[in-house]
């Protein structure tokens, strides 16, 4: 019930100011966003990869208003890639990008976002890794999928994200489950109207399983974005039924959530990738983490009470 309220707050300037000003906020945010700069994040990359985990890196900050900010976002990712190159980790560390951060919502935004994201994809490929295009609200998806298709002409390893709660996603999954594709399936973390998305958790879970079955039976590379123990077990069973080897799919979870499960799956031989965000414009990302799972909100409230 609180999820839609929190998602609405994620777009509120007043709530942004209140939460950002709270003395305890930084300590709590650090659970999900372990640094503000590339220098901060390098030790995290080294620590997680040393434990047998893989990463996908997200520079937070999608609410941009000028082309100059979009260019700065591009340059932030290029700087990140330079640091990853020095670590010589290849495909164990990839990037996740939100096209809104590259100017998608600005005038001429489709072309602007494509022009800004292409150098990032090129630079990632040059060091042996890749980029996944994150899904945002449903109004942005046609543009995202078109950019994904365009990038894959030269960089076929470019991935994309689909969201189980949207009615359109089953058709998208059938289209994307082709040889060479890389598709991350998540439940969805934006406030969407009933005309385009399931509103009931049970319906979303059922859609997730149907879509995952399509991806597992297809010829692409499924990436299971979930912390739900039941869905993780179902994913393992679907992979076995489809005859997939352990390196023919992967699990992805957020930094700061179920860390023991990250290590357990990796120890069992699964590819386990940790979605790790960093940067100063953390508010929208942080609020969606609270909305996704009641335990995250309880953690935040307890910390506010105990440290306030």
C-alpha cells in the first residue's frame, strides 16, 4: 500500500529537501549507494569481485534538465570505464544506464540520448564489457527499445531491461528472446496506471514467471533481477527444464540487499551480478528502493528513530 505513496514522493521537490536534510539520511543511503565518486567505488568493485561476484555499475542521476547535464552524464560513465579498464576485470563489471540521464526527455531527446550513449557503449566494448539500458516509466520504452535495436547493430551484446508489471512485456519478451540478446527481467519500480500495468503483487509475480519462462526457452541470455526467494527457486527450475548451463543465465540483485544470498548463489556456481549505484544525485534511486520492499522502508524508519 505504501509503495505508490513513496513513488509519488520520489518526484516531490519538498520531500527531496526534507529527506536530504535529515541528519540520519546519509548513513541509511550508504547501505544502497556506497559512494559518491569513482574513487569511492573502486574499493567496492575490488572487494565484490574478489568474493566471486560480478557487478553492473549505475551512475545515479536521471532528473536532468539541460543538454549540458546529459553530456556530463556521458562523461561520468566514460570516466568510470577508464577506471574499470585499469582494474582489468573485463566483462565481470558492466554498466547500466538510464536514457533519461542522457537527455531522452529533453527536446530532440531520442536522438540526443542515442548520441550520448553510443560513446559509452563503444568505450565499454573496447575494454571487453558491455552496457544494459535500464527500463524507466512506460512512456519512455518505445524510445529505449529503438535505441537498443540501433546500438545492437554494431554492439550486439548491448542489453536491455523489461518490467513484468507492464501488460506489454510478454510481447516484448517474445521479440527479445533471440540469439545474442541479453535481457534483464525485473518486476518494475515506477508508479504506473492500471491501464498499462498490473497493480496486484500476485498478478505481477505470475507475469514474471510467464515472461521468465519465455526468456529461458528462448535463445538469448536471461538476467534474473529479483530478490524474491520463491522466484529465484523458480528461475533455477526453469533453467534446468530449458537445459541451460550455469553460465547461460545470471542472477542480479541490488547492492545492500540480501548480501548473504549474493554469496550463496555465487558459491553454488551461479553468475551473480550486483547492481551497484554511486553518485551524488541519489534521491530518486533511493526512494524506489524503499518503495520496492517494505523491509527497506522499515530499515530506514528504524534508523531515523534510533539516530534521530
